[in-house]
C-alpha cells in the first residue's frame, strides 16, 4: 500500500518521462543498477551536462520504479504507448511522493467525482494550506519551495493531458488505461483510481 513520504525535493524533479523510459528499458533487459548508471553516463543517454545530475536523475527514476513495487511497472514504462507510459509514470510519482498522491486524489479525483471540472491556482493553494495542517514539516518550507511545488504539480497535469496548458482553467476528460488499472488494483491501491477519473 501507499507509504507516506512528503518531500519538498520534488522542486528539483521534473516529469522525467524520457529518462524513466530509458531506465525501465535497461532494467527490462536485465542490466544491474551499476551497469545502468555507467551506460547512461558513457552513452550520454540523458543529454545532461554533469555526472552528478545524471546520477541524481537516474536515482529519482529508480526511486519511482521501486515505490510502485510491482514488476509490471518496468514493462509498461519501457514498452507501452507514450499515453499509457505517461500515466504509469504519473502513478509512479504518486507512489514516491505523498504530496502528489494526496493532490491527485483529494483535489483532482474529487473534481472528477463531483464533475466540478473548473481548476485554478486557488485549488492548489487550498491544498497546500490543508497539507500544512496535516504535515507540520510543510509549514516550514520556504515560499519559493512552495511556489515551485505548485508549478511542478500543474506541469504534471499538463504532461498527462489533464490540462491543455498551465493557464487552463478546466480539467479535460481523463481515461484510465486498462494496463494501469490492472496494476493499481493488483497492488490493492484502489484509492488511487480516483486520480484517473475511475470510480468503480
């Protein structure tokens, strides 16, 4: 089941779709983690300028894959269509960081449940206010950290086509792909289904 992990480190991370596909592909071919580091670095697969950055991003991809804790995630990230793999990546991020998990269920899932599909920065602000009450550490984060976290959440919504753009004020219809539906149910994480507009 989902483990609570509220980390402001999300400000340094992006959606990393291209990168996690590479990592999953190499894992799927039986490479060890050390071999994956070396291959990504020597072949410059991520197109990043520094070794430190490559290591950090590779570690983030591993953390997301590990957080799902289901073998199917590697195959889906590596081989599924871009639409399915993006949705799987969003779920992996949710599993790795409880900020994203709670936001996707409490804000986005609730909007789909109630069919109130308006969306604005106010929704994100209210979410962080309630999060700070629930998780004391959140209230200690700087204003710039909070601002970046809010931007990251909105960017994830754009990446996965919940929003047309970061300025959009209406959520688009979202379809939960069967592959991810099966993965989520096999984990017993049915709470997460709401984040993908699925309520049965």
